[in-house]
C-alpha cells in the first residue's frame, strides 16, 4: 500500500499575525487604547494621569497618555512591548490574588501591533539620568535612544489601525468615540478617586478631577452637585467583603441603569447581577422601570473574584455571587432605612381659575370637542368683581390642569382633520389606574385605550406633518441643566439637530447648558429631568429598529410631551383624547409600535364569561 505524501495543513502562525489577532481582541476602538494605557498608569502608582486626544477631519488622529508614575528603565521599556511580558504576576497562583488593573502583559504589544507608538519614560528618583525613547510601528521596534523627559511615562499612539483597514473602516463617528472615552474615564475616576485625571480633546478641557480621599468629591466633580446633594452613604462590612459608596434618594431616579456604577477592588466592572441587586434593594421605593443612581465600591477577597474572563477585563465572575448580591441588597436597604429620604422640592403655586371667566376666543380644530374647563373641587361663589380672584377661590386640581394644557396643545395644532376616521365613535365609560380609558363602541364592543400611547401618536403626527409644530417657544426663564462629561459630549453634537426640532440649547460652561426654548407643542420644560431622559433616550439607540436621528428625536419629543401613564383624566378629557386620536392617520399604534387600543367584541366577552 503506497502512502501519499502530503504537506502539513496545520501550521504555527507567525508572531506578527498572532499579535494582530490578539490586538483585535484587546483593542476594539480608540477608547480601548485609553483604557489600557490609563490602567497601566494607575498600576505604575501615578498621582496624575493626563489624556490628550487629537482629532482631524472627523476622526481621532492621536492618543497620548502621560503619567507621573514610577517610570521604566531602558531594559524594561523595551521588554514592555514583548507580548505577555509583565511586572504584575510571576506564576499561575498569582492569578488568584490580583491587585492590579492589568496583569496579562498584552496592552502595549497589542496597541503597537496596529499603530505607531512612541514611548518616553524615566524612572522616579533617577536624578539627571536621561529618559528613554522607543518607537514601535506595526510591532517593529526601532532602536531606542535617550531623551530629556520628566519622571514618569508618556505613550503617544498615532495612525491607529493603519494596517487593519477593515477595523479602521468600521469605527464609529468622532462623537461616539469621544463619548466612549468619557465613559471609560468616568468609571476610572470613580474607582480610583486617589488619582487626578485630566482629559483634553484638541487642547480643550473635557474632564478634570482632583486627588481626594472623599469619593463624594469626585462624584460631584464628574456628575455635578445636583447628583451629590441627592446621595446618601451606604456601607457594610462582612468577613469576605466590604461595601462603601453612595446611593440616591428615591426622588432621583433614571429610566436606565447607566448611573449604577460599581467597582470591585478598584476596578470598574459590568455585572447585571450586582446592578439588579442594587435595584432590588429599593423595593417599592422606586416605580416600575426606574433605576437609582448608585456609586458603590466593593472590596472583595481576591480569591472570590475571577477577572480573567474577557479580554477587556470588564466582566467578572464571583465565586459566592448569591451571598455577595444579597449583601449588596441588604446594604442598600439599610442605607435607605437610616437615611432622610424626603426630597427637597419647591411646591408649585396653586392654580386658580375665575369661576365666571369669559369663554376663550380660541376654537379647537375641526372635529374636536370643545375643551371642558379644568376640574375644580367644590363650588365657590363668584367674586363681586369678575376681573379679580377671590381669596376664597379653591385651588384647581393641578393634575387635571396639566392634562388640560397638554390636550389643548394638540387641539390647537393644525393638520389632522384631513383624514377619514377609521376608529369608530365611542362613549367613555371611565378610566382604570390612570393609564387605560374604557369606552364602548356603537357596536357594543369594549375598547381599552392606552392614554399615553394614544396621545404620543397624536403628538407624533402633528410634529411630522406640520413644520409649524417644530417652531421653538422661548422660555421666560432659561433652564440650566448640568450633564456629566459623557452626556455633555453627546448633547453638544446634537445641538444643531435639536434646534431643528425647536429645542434651543446653548453651552453654559463645563458640563452645563442653557435650555432657551422648547417646541411649542411641549408647552414648558418640566425641569431638567425631561432633558435628562431625552439625552438618555438618544444614547440608547434601538438596534433592532434603526432610524434616522431626526426620526428618533421626533419620537422622543412626542413621548416626552404626551400625557403620562398614571395621570388622572376627567371623562370630558378622555373624550377629547379619543376625538383627537380618531383624527390621526395611523391611530392604532404609538410611534414605537405599541398598540394604542385593544377591543373585546360582545362575542369574546360572552365566551370569556361562559355565556356561549
């Protein structure tokens, strides 16, 4: 039997290819470079870390990270670019007691494999000894030389992804990349308050924190004093873990968990289990779908934490996860039980109406019922002088006044009466839970209407069909809002697009903005929370249903302007809402695709009650 000579099919990859593969896992985008270099600086004992980003023609041209850490000798500087060369672990057992942010020895080698890297370093207390300069291009080290340098290390990264064009092609917009860098630095600032961070983009200051032993100072610097004032301390000591940090009073909440920031052993991590534990600790103190603001630091026995799970080291596995999450829940509950949870708010002035005021000259759009006057509890005699308010006039129910105002906004806008109504006429029966309107159609069908989804559809069609609906309404007193650096970067890029929708915003110092005008349909800004939720919505794109930025803005504005779930409406207000919905072109779903109404036929009801 003759054998057939075949050359080997399996072969060992060359080092350059291996390094590029490793680089693809560790360095996904410019923010990954910032993360790896900043973590190296922290591990080097830096007291100050400076990040400089330079952008040209809508893309990041260079990244420079400078620190005042321990620095490196010439021999160590060259070894630092060798894959898996590290000063942080020596043997396998060290993986179970890691106290540094880096440990694999992959960062510099991975970055240098796909960029031009210039490293300048000088050890601390080296006197007049010159520093070391090394240039690495695509993994190839050029001969090192001496240079004048301060003590510490600086790493300049240029031409990122120059030899991996596919990776460079699929990088996101400059705004997105800068926002990701902000997110990385926010986590590092909170996890390591003992380090001062300074972030500049094209020499413009973006984020600056000072060294402090008080994490609350860093929180205030990054997220603003408004957040800091609403926080209460949370702490707990267990044999295997220590919890410390701050959580928000229930009055400060968000629609997403982005402000639940958790550090384990000074490493900012992502852990759905711990985030859920924080939310569960609030129990019924928060409405459904709302999340608190929390900044927690967990010092856990390193033997219980596996950080060697993902190339970015952001995900962790916890050996005693059930006990750890329960401890976090209990720490949150104890802090809330001991804290003063009464929010500091200024009550709005009562709204009065003249019981004999003249009828408005403004007429609703064709086909829309005449608005009823706002609800007023009790009957108060009219004053002798119709032009003045009596001191005995009873305050109007502010909830129904707000509803009345929102309904008037959509009644007075034009452009809806051209559609033939496809929704049958119906008679309102009542309202359930301040969310659903019950109505009966002429055919005897039971119609249940989601009042928020219905009003959202009305707003959406008016904004999209009428340019007048996009006109700005200037605020008498501009609203000042403060956003953390990551959100501020997004908001700056959206200012022109928001202006087209009637939201006029101007920069007002570092992280602060003036809201000068809102779309006429929105009436008035209901505090910074509306803008906060709007920015949060813009940050979280629906990847399943991608749409243009303008379409997304329109949907968000419609959602924020509509009558909210949980708002009590009078029977007359329910009728007006249904009348407006019947005048829309697509009345059956809200802009996000949720149904505005469901119906039960008489036959279906008989079947449900066993009458058939």
